């Protein structure tokens, strides 16, 4: 998608961004998210976003740049950009906390399930 060089008013821009953020916040489950994102993003845009998140996750887990580049088929510039953004912003931090919480919940669900199977 190409962005127009014609600027919209800041008020309208703020309103449409707020609507977009609210829609994201109101999505209730992974299937709704998948349906929404696959409709509004191109396959390339969706792949770029998912790879950037994966880069952040791999960096958080201590993987090397070379390992990330080879595993995800991304450039070193992409890895460096994500690493820099992780230092400056809060977005990846929010996402990684949610991923960690999900991983923790999954591990404990399995442990609890095993404990009840034995009884």
C-alpha cells in the first residue's frame, strides 16, 4: 500500500488512530485477530510484523544475531532495528510480557493436569 502525500488534519488523524487502537484492544481471541489482520494487511505486511515480533522474542531468549538471521530469514539490519527499538520503546516489552505469561500459564496447566491424572 502506498501512502498519499496529501496530509489529513491532525484531529482526523488522531480520531482514526484512536478507532484503530480501540479495535485492536477489543479483539477477543486469536481467531478474531487472524481474521482482522489477514483482511487489512497484505501477506508481506503480516509476515514482516510477525517476523519482527519473533526477532524480539529470540533476542529476549539470548539468541545470536546470526542464529536469528538464519532461522527467520531476516537481515541483520532488521535484527538491529528491533534490538534498538526494544531499548527505546515499550511496545515489544508489552508483547513479550504477554508471551511469557502465556508460556507460564501453559506450563502450569500441563503440570496441574499431570498432577490430577495421577489421582
